[in-house]
C-alpha cells in the first residue's frame, strides 16, 4: 500500500522519530531507546516512514541506519507555504487595522 507523507507525519511518534534523526542517522535500537514502546513498534513506524520516503536506510556493517530524506520534507514545507502566505496576509491586515484604530484614538 502506498502511503502519502501526510499520513506519516500525522502520528506523533513518527514526528518524534523525524526530529530524532534530523541531525544524525540512527539505528532502530538507538531510536527505540527514546520511546516508552517496543522495538517492534518503532520498526513499524520506521517502515511507514520509509514507505513514504521520508527516511532512508543505509546498511553499515551489520547495522541499519535511518536518516531523514530532506527533499521529501520539502514537499511538506511547500504544501504548508500556501497557508503561511494566507496567515501572513491576515496578520498584515490585522496590523493595519490596529494601526488605524490607534491613530483614531490619538
């Protein structure tokens, strides 16, 4: 089953995993140490993140390391950018309104 990136980031544990591996690649065991859950549960989250191409696996000796796939994260950023622009416009309008009200009170 092909999942999309928004399904992957909808889960708080997967978001926490993304934060963990954003700065350095980690093994599943190292990732699991940061959660109050089983290694199998973490592996399931990693599988979903891998299916969505948000993380990539790299074999180093007997260990598998997971790291963040930055280009895929950019898709989320691009999608969110449209909302950022909408809210910035609304905040600018609010600033203008407050400035007008403040000037009228003087």
